[in-house]
């Protein structure tokens, strides 16, 4: 039974000779639950006699099934237990007679277990049933009159033989179906061109192996799963709609060079044939498409066109009479003639009259079997000038054609003329210029020099004996050994050239620096050097300039060391200011809490004086470190490195090669550009010192890096560093490396492995990294160099600025009708400020960040008289909080508090309407004075 789905459904389509099945009294049937359409191929007209207009439609199939057989038929085609259907039933003909059919089929489609579609074959067994009826009616008589029914038995045997023959015919048809389907499938699958069948709407039904391979899919299932509509194969999405429209009227369509899209998104090119064919069973219109992949041909054609059209050489195919058949655009670009003009003229007329004879002679050789020829001629432009063209000509005698490619060598020819003139000028310059030339005869031990070298050395003769003793009289005693070594190494073949710098004692007594370069130009018969030649140049001024540069470089290095110390001092000062506020504030509060005359008040005054001196010291350190002008801004780290390039290269040894690998498109970082420069300079200097006086290299790279918690935990430093995108600045050297035990100490202040110095370079780097919420990684091994990686967090918005102010005022402890809002992220500072202001008679509200300060002020706007904002707070810092508070009230006095100096605050809070600055650490008198001044200015 399993043959029906594959064979009977395709019976007419597969059989190439379209054998009629009517001779076998056989047909096919299909039933579709959705439309309740029951189709009987070969029976509806031929056996049952129903034609259009006879009054019975195939949808009314229940009307032609015998009532006694209808229920069983419906039960079989709706069966949920078996997929196979086999029964005998009666159908009514157009003439109201009944025929018996053998009904055989299979349920081919189910939805949710319910049959949705069935199909199979039917056989006309009316004759057999009639014989069977007659057989049954006569069975009793046959049994009673067995001896008399021999003829009837023979007739029954004949009937059985006919049934057997029908069965054999059916089996023969099935076998043919199998063979034909196999042949069709083989041809379809292995056809050299791609074939695909789709509905008019674009649904994909089938595709062969070549099509699947063309579009780079793994299988037919992969293609169907990936492409929901055949429109997706076209680079031009509207092309398929145009094809469907045209093929509906033309039936067949041929398109060339159609751009298609492969699975990987690349473009391929095809020649395509479209056929509109109906489906055998349903009559549905399908588009069968045949495709031939011409991608390689198209690419080759494109490459050929690219070479032909965009070549800078003149390329042409011409006949033996000089008429152009094809030529590229270079003809019009180089010679200036239009395409029409070139097509209408004999190109030989463009040749300079003096070159025509040799051209004619060459063309005569075209017919003599010459394979290729070269020729240089002058060709006239449309403006009357001439261009010099060097031709390469290949004749094709059997075709009567000549291929020619010509290169415009006018510029080269003119350059050669100019070069000759230049050599003439150089010859004059050599004999009269400031470059000395020498020719050293090793056999005769004589040095012949030109006039310029004689003048440079202050000599009268152009021949100098060059024995070792005589030459030592010319060279400075410190340079003579190295100079002789360089000469000997070249003569022995160790060096390719003789290159040397030395000082020569001139007759005037002056020592001047000279650069000499030479090479062996002649060998004797035994292969030993016989002659050397070279030049000599006075480089005294360059040497003096280099010495000045080295002195300046040394000064700059000292300045950088001092700047590093200043940065460290600034970091210490900032931390001390916060600590001193706790000391000074608590001492101040205790002083006011004690009764007058208490002996402890004297000691508290001493503590306050000491804290005050410490505060003054930290302020000096801030000024020294540059913190007084500390400026947070957006920084392009690559731009900073570009600006420092010359400074970095002059700060390291000439023996060290500094290379850069800066990634483009990096985001910005937030920080102080001076301190970022300090990190770069200190790490480069540290790398240079690690290499020392040896030759080596330092590489400076930047790139983006995603840092997670695990990576951050393994960094040498990760101050306040959070996971996310960072810019990595990587500095690698080939220096001496660092012992693992020393790595953990290199960032300690004053730790150093050098004989001199204070070891503050890397300590300063540590402080700057901390202030920028950055991280640092160190990789090193003794003898194998070191790598330092600094990770800066990237930002998108502009950072906040800072501001300061300071003023003193005597304390007034009377109760005041004023409430002060203090916003600071440090708990102990909020506690100290609360106690101070309570002593001074003020009411106090506290906020631990800028956001909370805004909320509290919004709720108590009528009672809050003044606000003190810390510069650096979480969520919203002082700048951001000030901006938001000013949106709520422009008149409320707001004081900024910070551990840095006032000059920085003035710039950062310019035009932001602040009422004062309170520098940490402060005393009761200072905070009260600042508040009183702010309230007086506001009129409260």
C-alpha cells in the first residue's frame, strides 16, 4: 500500500509516454477535507459520464455513492486508526446505472490526528461483480448439478483469470511507475544546471542539487528552512514580481546576468529560464526555473573590463592597415582625440613624420611570422603636441588583427633629460660644493680627495698618504681606534659599508666633526679589496646642536621628576585635608563645649594650632602639585600621546626605538590632562631607564578593553575601578625586567632599585591612577622586559568642575532663626558640621549626596536659609547638585566646600551664582563666617 503516495500521485507526470490508464479500467482519486472535494481521474467522464453541465459537481460526491456504501466510505476516509483504505462500493453513472469499483488508497495527511487528505487508485470491477453475482446465484445449482455445470465452472475460471490478469496489469503499472520515477529523480537531482519549482506566490516546492550548491545551502531542508519565499534569492526584490507578471502572458521567459543572493549574503550571477507549467493533479500554476551559474564568467568579464577600461596604457585591437577595431579610454585621455575621431582615422597618421618609416617597416614584419615586436614612436595630440609611446605589438595573422599596448613614457623621457641635467649640475656642485669626495687606493696607501675635501681639511694637496701613523695625526686621539675598527670591519666584509663619525684636527688647531661614508669599489685578482671610494661631510654644527639637545633633555627629565614628586604631594595633601578636618573640627567643638578656664582648653588650642599648621602645609603641597589648578575634562588619550610624541622621543636614549600602535575610534576618558601626561611620561621614562644604555625598544599602544570583576581583581591596582569598557594604554619595554618580589614594592613612595633618586615616579603614577578611578596591570620577568597596562574608564558626558572660597568670621553662639542644609558624603564631616553649627545657634539638615540634598531642599524650601555642598559626592556632585538647586531657587545662598584650593573652584563655578567657598579643613569660626557672609549678601 505504501506505493500510492509516491507513485499514483505522479502517474501521468512521470510516465514519459503518458500511457493511458483507461485501458486498464483504472483511475486515481483524491479527497480533500478542507474543500470536501472528491476527484476521480479517468472515471468522472469516461466511466461515469459526467461532463460540465450534466448537473453533478465533484464536490457533490456523496450523491453518486450508493447509500449502502456511503457510510462505510466516510468511515474509512475519516479513520483515526489506520492509514490504509480498501473496499468495494457502487457509483451512480450519468445514466442512473450503477457500476462497482474496487477502492484502494491511503490517508496521506493528518492534522491533530484527523485525516486531512487521502488519495489512491480505483478499478472498475462491475463485470467481475456481475459475474460474481451470477456465480453466487448459480452456486446452489452448481453444487446440485455439479456434473452439468462444467461449462459454468470454466466461465468462472475465466473470470478468475481475468481478475488475475488485472492484478498483473496493476503490478506492471506500479513497476513502470517506480522505474520512471527513479529515472526522473536521477535526471532532476544530477542535472548540471540548477532547477527549482515554486508557486506563483513564491513558496518553494522542490530544488535539485545543482541549485542548492549554487546558492551554498547544505541541503533541500536547509534551503526551505532558510528561505521562506523565492523572492529572497533575487538581489533586486522587485524582479520576481515582474517575472510573474510577464510569464503569465508569455509562458516562458529568459533573462541573463540576474544577480542572486547566496546563503552567506554574497552575490552570484545567473542566466535564468522560467517556465509556467500546471501541476498534473490539481492544475495549479507553478513556475519551474532553470539557472546556470555565470558568476566566475561575470567576474572574469568584470576583471577584463577593469583592466581594459582603467589601464593607464593605451590598449587597442587594430587591423593590419592601422584601423582601430577596439580601444580603451586611455587613448582619449592621453592623446586627447574623441572616440569618433579615433574610429575614423588611420592611427598611422598620428605618428610623427620622423617615426613613420620605422613604423611602416615594423608593420611589414607582421606578416612574416613575428610573434611580438616593440617600438617607440611619437604620437600627436589634438592640441598639436606629441607624446612618446613605447609599444608592445603582437600580431594574429590568421585573424588579420594586431594587438597593441602602449605606455606613455613622455614623463620618463623628460625626467631622464632632467636627470642628465641634474648630474651635470651635481658634477659642478661636487667640485665646488661642501661635500668632500675621496678615493682610497689600498695597494698604494694613498687617499685622493677632491677640491671640496681639501678645503674642508684645510689642505693644499689632493693626495694624502694614508699609513696608520700619518692618519692618526689627522684624527682626534679618542676617535682614531673606533674609526680604524670601522674601516677594518668593512674591509673584512663584516659591514656592508664603511660609516664613521670622527673629529679631525685642522691646521688651524680647531677640532671639527665629520661624517664619512664609503664602500669597496674594486677588488684585485685574488679577491682582496683594492680601492674604496666615499664622501665626507662636516657635521660639527649638528653635533653641537645634539649636545645642546641632550642638555635640554636632561633638564626636562629633572623637571619631570619634580613634577612626579608634586603629584604625589598633591595626593597626600588631599587625604590630609580630610583627616585634618576631623582633628581640627573635633578640637574646635571640644573647645566650645568646655567651660571657660578649663586647663584642657589650652591643650585643645595647641591641637588646633598644630592642625592649622598641617593644613597650611597641605595647602602648600596642593599648590606645589598643581592641584590648585586641577581641571577635570574630557580627554582623547590618542591626542595626548600625539602631542607628547616629540617630547617622549627626546626624553629617552637614542639607542631606544619608540613605536606606537594607537587604535582609532576610541572613546573619551575623564581626568586631568596634566596628570595623564604625567602617567605617560613616567612610564616611558621608567621603561627607558630599565633598558639603560643598551639598544632596545619601547612600544606604546592604546585599545578598548572590556574588564569584568575577575580581571579587575587580578590587577596590581584597581582603585574604585568598575566593570565595563575601558581604554587600555599599554607600554612594553625590552629592558632588564623586574623580579617578582620587587613588583609589589615598585609603587611604594621612595622605593627604588636605582643607585640614586627617590623612587617617586611609579608612586606618582599610583596616585594619579587612583584619582582617576583607573586600574593598572604589570607583567615582567627578569631579563625579558616589562609591560604596564593602565585601564581608564570611558565616559560619554562632560565631567563636573570644582570651585573654592574661603573667609574667616568670629563665632556668634546666639540662637538664630536659620536652617542650614549640609550635603557631604562623609559621615564624620556631616557630624562635625552639625555640632559646629549647633554651637553657633543654627538648625541643621543633612544630606549624604547631591540627589538627597535636592529632595530635602524641595520639601523644606521655605525654612532652609543656606546650603553647603561638598564638591565630590556620589549620585550628584557639587556642580550637578548646584545646577539642579538653582532650577528650584536662584536666590538661596549656596556655599561650595572642598579640600582643594579656591582658584580652581572659581573657574569651575564661574557664572553659576555660588555664595562662597569653604575649604577643608575648616573651624567653627570659618564655617560660621562663610554662612554669615552668604546670608548677608542674599539679604536674609
